[in-house]
C-alpha cells in the first residue's frame, strides 16, 4: 500500500463528490437563479467533469491500495 497515492485518491474523490453535489444542487434551481455553471457551457459538461474527477480519484485510490 502506497500511502501518498491513497491520500491523493481520497482527496480527489472528495473534490469529485463535492463538485457533483454542487452540480446537482444547482440543477434543482430555476435557470435564472442558478449560482454556478451558467453561461456558454453545455448543461452536461459539469456532470461529465464530475464523473471524470471521480474516476480519476478511484484510479489513484486503486493504485495506492494495489501497490
């Protein structure tokens, strides 16, 4: 077990969960009252970023636990 990779993986997962939680909370608001993620971006872009962030965190965590 490599502790540095486990710590990086856990931190990455925490950021990914927080990001995804923020996206989901923002989507429940009416479009004119949304705090984040408004503008020229696609509505699916923040969700894709959150999922990719979670996958990277899982990869780091797996790498740390495996080796």
